[in-house]
C-alpha cells in the first residue's frame, strides 16, 4: 500500500474484523482502499472503502466474476468509529 489514506483506513480496521471477514490483499488508490474478503468459499468479493470530502467513508461490497463486477451493497456517511461494524455486517449476513 502506497498512500497514507489507504494505510490509515487499513489501520482503522481492527484485527478482529479482518479475521472475521478473512480480509487480505489490500490495494491502495488515491483516496481509497480495496481488499479481498471471503464470504462464500471460492467466490470473489472485495470491499472498497473510499474517503469522502466530508471526512466520512463510503463502503462498497463488490461481487466479482470472470465477466462482471457488481456492487452488492453500499453504505455512505460512515464515520471511522463505525467502520468495523459496517464491514463486519457486510461480510457476515
């Protein structure tokens, strides 16, 4: 991970949440962090956490196949204190 924003987001996600979601392979972009999670074995899901201009986060759960990428769930206006809860609930329905 190269950006400070992505490193900060990754650090704000607790080890317990990362373990519960099998979070791995974090990748950074300008103002966001994308990482892989396991919800269903052998199915690819990724979480995208974007820092918005109002210092809140938008969290998206992506379902990825060989031919498409679909946003399954999206939550906006998330403060850092609620980030773990939102990610955990997206991965553990």
